[in-house]
């Protein structure tokens, strides 16, 4: 076979990658001049669009002052401003301490470590287990991958993953309890309580979940009441609640944080992606004050850190992105444009291979099936989601494909997450290209 004629270790080495040239708004151009709609915001990262002048100016201003200091040596005005802007967005002023990292996987691991250290600090040393869900994704580092429920991403690494308890997802289209929505009694939430009892309440440190499942199953939205029940169970058993808002946070679902939709306040919020809109690697956790105070009044320091944590250049960019979002009311825009997005995407239901269309704000999933009535999945060997991705990409639309959402092995979907600045006309263009791509694949596989 012919290998790529450069020295980059690509994620999928056999794939041909166009050379990116530039980006502006919702568009990306390659070096041949071909234009693409960034319909997935990369990996649900880009919120304010590409090429925003104010962000580049903020980069240069900070870089001219200083680009790097270690977080144990200095603080910076940039870090303080970014943290302050984040805390303006929280639903409860008890969430008032921000710890900065370089990305989502690091932030998830920091959330787990701070939860564990909290219980150590207050003398409940048996609490070390973190419960999570199947059909989830929390990152690709070993600890985050162990918590995740993406079978495909875990399969090569089982020998090095710690065992953690998992419960069934809240997945109404493929309810693991075979319930219809009108007969649902939130058995998926109650499974958390059963698992806490089986594992031993005195051993459980925290429960972590995505408010809306992203990459693994494609914008799987819980029914109303689910998150409220989860919060009740965590409160009853004194378990910390960690909301992984890496994909859903900072307005993606039309609210500051996705859990705000259900009036639920987590103990720890995990952020990345939209926090910097892709202008720099940046992640963060926001913790409630009782966790912070337990640490500073106990051992006195959080026993965790990374080289680029609290980086002044990255936090300056994050602060500039948050300022831009506030100035242009982009979270409110994501909520309103989300209604248009959902309406247009529902047109995809005309296709025989489209089983379910899910949308919340500017975060959507399209699930593909071989039989609409029975919800039968395609043979995984067909790689239907990737076929649709390829057809859309050829036509100038970037999407985010995923597989295995139905049962860990089978299932095909696309995740869509365009920048918040997208217009109705651009949504129409995006959905039109997607229709053509789905039609091409449907003709080949149905």
C-alpha cells in the first residue's frame, strides 16, 4: 500500500486528508479552494465560528505579555477573568471555583480526582467508586475511557482500564427496559439507586453522566424528570453528581449549561470544547464551594496538575470567547436557531433509513436503521454512518459519524453541531446537502 508522504501519525492513517487552508464563520476551505460547511463544529467544538477577529486580537495581546507560566508559580489576570466569566454562567452561586486544564479528558480525570480527594479530606475514605453509564463518552485517557461506555473505543485497552460500575443509559428510542415513553417510570434513573445499593452506598464517591449523550449515540436526550430523579438519588445517598458538559456546555443546547434545562445543579461541572470554541486547547471543572473548602481546610492543596493547566494564553482566549458569546447573545441565538434546526432536520424522516432525529438547541443526532418499523440496525461491516459522512464531505458538509450506539457494537448515527452563528439559509443548505448524501447511501444499502 502507499503511505502518506509526510511524517504525521494520523488518527486513521489510510484515510486521505485534504490540507486545510483557512476558516471563516461556519465555513472551512482546503488548499484547493473547496469550501465546506462545518456542520459538526469539528467535534462539537466551534461555537462562535472560525476566524473571529476579536479572538485573534486577544491571542496577540496576551502572547505579547507572556504565553506560559506554571500554575504553581503565578496566577494571571487572564485566568481570573476566564474563571469569573464562567461563574457568571452557573445556575447556583455555590459553584464558584474553577480549575483549568487543557481539554475534556483531563477535565474529567480532574473531576474524578477532586471528588475522591474530597471524601478523603472529610474522613470518608471508603468512597472511591465512580458510577457512569453505558453508551457514554468521557474522554480517551485511561481513567476517562474506563468511565466511558463506548465499547469500540474501549476494546483494545481493557487490560489497562480500571473496573468501574456502569448503568443503562436513558435512551428512549431504544429503551433498555422496553418501555414506551407514556409508560416510563424512569427505570433508567432508578437503576442508579439499585447500583449504589449493590456496590455499597458507603463506597460510592460520585456519579458522572453527560446531560445529553454526544459522540457515542448522537444527541440522546433524556426525558423530563430523569435528571431531577438522578439528583434526588445522589442527594439521598450523599453521592457527588458530576455533569460532563464537555460537548453540551456553554450554550450548545440553548442554555448556559444543559442541565439548566431541568433545573438541576451538579456538584461538579466538566467543560472543554465550546469553552474556547477551538481557538486553543482548554478545559475546566467548576466545583461547589464545600468541595473546595474541604480541601483547603484539610490537606491544603489539590494533589493534581498538568503542565499547561491555568495557562495564561489559553485562559485569555477562553475569556475572549466567553466575552464574545455574551456580547452577541449567542446562547440565546443557539436556543432560537435550534428551533429552526429541529424543524429542518425533521425533513430527514422522509428517508427509509432514518430511524430517529433528535435535536436540542444546535445539537442534533440522526440515527440510521435498516428497518424503520423494527429499528433493526445495519450490519456494522457496512459502516453506514461513515458512508453518509463521506458522501456529505464530498458535497462540502462536515458531520461527525458514530457507531455502536444501539448496543455497543451495532448502530449508526451522525452528530451535528454547527456554530451558533449559523443562519436559516445556511441551515437550509446544510440540510439539503445532508439529504443528498443520505439518498446516495440509501440507494446503495437499502
